[in-house]
């Protein structure tokens, strides 16, 4: 299991490590990712968490954004080699604690189908709504 002391709020200085972690976890491609991560951390630092492994590397990240009602958990990434060690759960618990502290009424997560069981085990439900996305192209 993960030592809770290893989970902390993400900092701007973590951006490159977060980028590497997101790419390693196949959550996203590298294209302008550093810029996007820095922007996310600047706007939402109080709802972004990392798990720090020995030696200062990161072995998990949770990127959340508070919209005044819910925290939207957009990315929770743990490399495959570190999964099933409690890292994702510890990151999620840090987010739940923060959500309670700021008065959020819930956490919304978009999940890959392969991750759905993980979120069900954390107490998530399907609310009966449909999540829609519109891609914004480069035109």
C-alpha cells in the first residue's frame, strides 16, 4: 500500500514529470502537453495531486477542476507497473478530502471502459445522464 505522506498537491515544478507520467500511462499524446499541464496547474492547483515515489519521481497523478459545484476529475494516471499498489486510491482519497473541504457536492469522472471497475470500487455510480464531447479541430 501507498504511504499517505507521499501524496501531495501538485506544483508547477512537477509539470515535466506529470507529462512523462501521462504519456507513459497512455492517457494522452505529448503534443503541447507541457503547456496544457502548466495551464491546468495554474488554474486548479488546489485540486491536483501527485504521488511521489522514492527518489522524487512520480508514480501517480490526479488532475481535478472545481466548477463551484463538483470537482471534475479529468485525469487519474498510474503507470501499469505501479497499478494495484493503492496509488490511485490514495490520490482519489486526497481529492475527496479536498472536495469536502471546499464544499463540493460531488466528484464527476470520465472513465475509460477499462477503468470503470476501479471507479465503481471507489463508490461511483452511473447517474443516468449522458456525457457528450465535441472535439475542437485545428481549422
